[in-house]
């Protein structure tokens, strides 16, 4: 059975979502980054249903979404986000930033994966804010997809990935940013603010407030850190088909080779590349923001596409993105999506 889908911008939809959430059911809603799968964050039983629906290990902590900075502070130890956290919140909440702080005592371990820290975010989407305000309580919300699969940037992606494990999907159209929030650890125990997950808030914007913010690539992350923040897992965001990322100059030859082997091939491009006309393709914007906005929707379409011959696509060949820092977050998603 498919879940119910209602327009996100109607007060009646928000009221129905609140009713279902209070009843312990899961509701997917749009944010400015990706769709979230919501449940009451302070109720361990409700939160457990998120892990079950996603097929995600319960040791992986969830983000608590709140309506404003004040509600964020209420979930933090000592009622403050700390110096750096407060400065970042003042500048970027609401927005695509998630802050990791020490948790207040009443925040359940079911939410935090058993750890003493909690991740907090104020989403910028009007429907998400309307929902949080009407609910008057924090919402736990991971991306509304099955564990390790493609992130959902449209309501139909949620329906396809989760089916009736979700009671209601609030449809707000395509998400603006298209990739998840940037996760930053601002705990006092960490010497410099540490970026745990690259995301829709650029490193440049982050550093304009948190001067020394550092990002250490996955390869440098220790096992303990990986456990602490599963967003660092190498395999994530993966399509069903195999994804291969290759330089622009090699796309045509790689596609020809795969077609010779009898593979069903689809292609994700930024630039025009001469290819056999029957090869299914998607072309993304050349700007980092435009690329991020379109990335997951394009991958969802290609992953579902019928290739040359019978059946679904076996391999998606993606043209690599520039090595500029502005592309760090989309490069991260591409790399993980292609990791097996
Ligand atoms: O944009 C987003 O952040 C979306 C929308 C729905 O808000 N949500 C999202 O949630 O991406 P999820 O659960 O798919 O990713 C949460 C990320 C993971 O990388 C997780 O490891 C990290 O945040 N995280 C959550 N709590 C943490 C904590 N206490 N310490 C370290 N990392 C944490
Ligand atoms: Mg996710």
C-alpha cells in the first residue's frame, strides 16, 4: 500500500501530520535540504519506529529538528549551544546547518544512538517550520529513505523508498538545496569546530563565522569517529545501479566499453559529450548549487530508467565534478554513491 500524500502548504495537512505524529506514526516532510522522516524526538518508542522503517542501525544518531534557537538550547546541556554554536546558530538558523552539542539530561539515548551528544537543526522550509510550530515539540528526522540508498528530494522518492512504512508524506515539491545539511561538532571538548558531514552550507560560509572550522576527509576518520557519526561511512547515498565517476574526457570511451560488454548504461553529465543517441542521460547545472539541487533527482530517474535492451540500467557513468572546494559536498556524495 502507498502512503497518503498531501500538499505541504495547507494548514489542514499540517494538522493531520500533527495528529499522526502524536499518535506515534511516521510523517515525511520537506525541508530545504532533503525530505525528512519525522517522529517525536523525545519519545524513544516513536524514535525506534524511524530506525525500523529505514532499516538503519539504532546506534546511528538522529538529528532533532526544532522551530527556533530557543528550542535548540532547551535540548543542549546547560541550556546553551556554546560560544561557536551560538554564533553559528545566530547566523545560519534556520538553514542547512546541524550543530552537535552535549545533550541535556532529558534527551533520550534512543535519539542520540546511545551517545552523550545531540545533533540540532532548525530547517528553513516553511512547511517544516509550520509543522514544528504546530507540534510544539522537536522532531527526529533522518533523510526519508531506506538506509544507505539515494536521498529523497521529491515526495515521490519517499513513496518509492519507504512505501507504507510512512503514514503521510507532505509534498512540498523538489527540495531547494538537494543535499543534506552540513553537520558541525561544536562541543567544548573539541578544540576546533569539526565538520562531520559536508553539506548544503558551504565551508566558505561556515568559516565566515567559525574561523578555524576543519574538515577531515573520511579516510582520516578513525573507527571511533565513524561510529560516532555514520555520515562518515564510505558507502551511503547509493543508487541500485553501479555508479562510476570518470573524468569528462573519458566518459565517451568508458560508455563505449560498457556497451560493448553488453551492459545497460545511463549517463550523468555536466557538459555535452557525444554519445550514442539511445543512451539515457541527465545533464546537471555546472554551478555547485545547481548541481547539488539536481543530483539526487537525476540519480533517481536514471536508476529507474530502462536502458538499451531489456530491464533496468546496470551502470550509471557520471562525469566527475571540479576539484574546487565549492564542489566538496557534491563530490563527497558522488564518491560515496559510487562506493561499493
Ligand atoms: O539535511 C539534513 O540534515 C536532513 C534533513 C531531513 O534535515 N537530515 C539528515 O539526517 O540528513 P540523517 O539522519 O540522514 O543524517 C544525520 C547525520 C548523520 O551523518 C549522523 O551521523 C549525524 O548527522 N549525527 C547525528 N547525530 C549526531 C551526533 N550526536 N554526533 C555526531 N553526528 C551525528
Ligand atoms: Mg541520510
